[in-house]
């Protein structure tokens, strides 16, 4: 059925490490979606992001791995956890999912995996692709110069806009979670 399978999947030490890390990413992503407690889901999301950073390290993309940890684990997921802790009642019952929705999601996931396999396996040059970028293209110095540069190729304005947006998100989460005096008095009277 798949005659090129042994050639498409070489089995060196780095390849085995890649498959192990990819398996852990998939399992933590599935657990992130499957658990009913939203705080546990956020913890699995953190593990998924960290293992994705490990995958970037295996590909020698150190800056992207560092950005993955700093931006997603250190920023976005921590904001999600703060929002969960500030706005939800963790002792409440988790929401229930009806069986047809689970079956539909499972069927769509299987169909998506089937389409991906059908598209990826016929590509013979996938495992032996030639890199066309210069040797220092992904160096930390070049990324820093592009990220913090104010020339037309720089990204300092979007970088600052994202930082202000994340600050506004934290302020809004605290504002939404803040209880008024009436809520505190009503809770104390119960």
C-alpha cells in the first residue's frame, strides 16, 4: 500500500527523538481538548507548547524555541490561567458534552488525518529536502535585528502593539473578575 514508507521515514537518533516528541505533542494536545476541567486543559496546553519548543530545538531553531516558551507559555497561557482563576468557580461541575458532538468531532478528526496522510505520503522529497536559506539565516542575532529593528524590514511596531494588547488583556481580566461590594455583601450574608 505504501511502497516508499521505509525511505520516507529514516530511523536515526534525531528521527526517533522527533517521533517521540511529536507523539508527546499529540497526546498532550488530545488531553487538552479531552479533559473536562478547564484548568487541567490549560496545564496540558502548557505541556504541548513546551514540547513544541523541544521540537524546535531538535530542528536547531533556538530562537523560535525561545520565542515559543516566552510568548506562548510565558505569556498567552499564563493569561489564560489567570483568567480562569479570576473568573471561574473551580468547584462547580464541569460542563457535559453530548455524544453526537463527540462522535462528529472524532469523525472530522479522522477525516482530517486521512486527508493529511493522502497529501503528504506521495511527496518523495519530503524527507530529503534541500535547504535554500543562508547558513546564518536563523541565527539569534539576525532575528533580534529584524524583530527590534525600526527600518522597513523591522518588526518593532507590531512587537510593541502585541505587548500593549497583552497588557490590556490582563487589565480586562482583572476588571471582569473583580467583585463589587454588593456581591461581597451578598456572599457574606449567605
